[in-house]
């Protein structure tokens, strides 16, 4: 039996966090989800710092990353992650409301694995998150010790 890995969700909007968690739970995606409210927390999680200093060493299956966050935005996080050799293979999906072409282009230039614009419609949002969770949380195969 395959062990389900942790999904990291970097999102500062409580409503989007709630909808994302609801979508994953509604479709029986039993992966543990760690919610991080900004880019600084993402980096602390990955680097075993602060409240994450004693977390499990098991690498996450995927990082779902919003662009517009306080302290350190998603593009800054993506850049920091891809600049660190330890995290080059960590799958990152931008899950954002930004449809701006410069954001899209920058994210792909920095090595994002996928860029998903959050649908405004509730049912479409739920379906998009479900598909992301199924693919990245269950179906996608990662090399051992990818981070």
C-alpha cells in the first residue's frame, strides 16, 4: 500500500484555505495537508525551522503555492526553492487568482510544475482542487528523497 504524502498549501486567504481543504476531504483525498499562511512559513517548513523544527523528515508530495501572500510572496518562494539544490525536485503548483501574463511567464521561467488559476465558480474551484490533489498527491511518482 502506498503511503500518502503531505500536501503543503501556502495560502493566506482563510476562505480559499477552507475551500481547498473541503475539496480535498470531499473527494476522500486522505493526504495530510499542512497549511502555511505565507512564504516565510513555507521556507521555515522546508528548512525545519521555528515551529517546524521537529516535523517529520518525510518530504511533501507537492506545494500548492499562492502568489499574493504577505511577508514573502509566491514568486519569491518559488525563486528561493528553485535556487536551493535540495528542493529542485519538489513539485510546485501555483494555485493563484493571478491571470497576469508576467506572473505566468516568471513562474515557468523559475521552474514551476503547473500554474492553475483559481476558478471563481465554487463548483469549478472544488473540481480543480480535486484534480490537483489526485494527480500530485496520489498519482505522481517522485524519486526517493526528492528533497
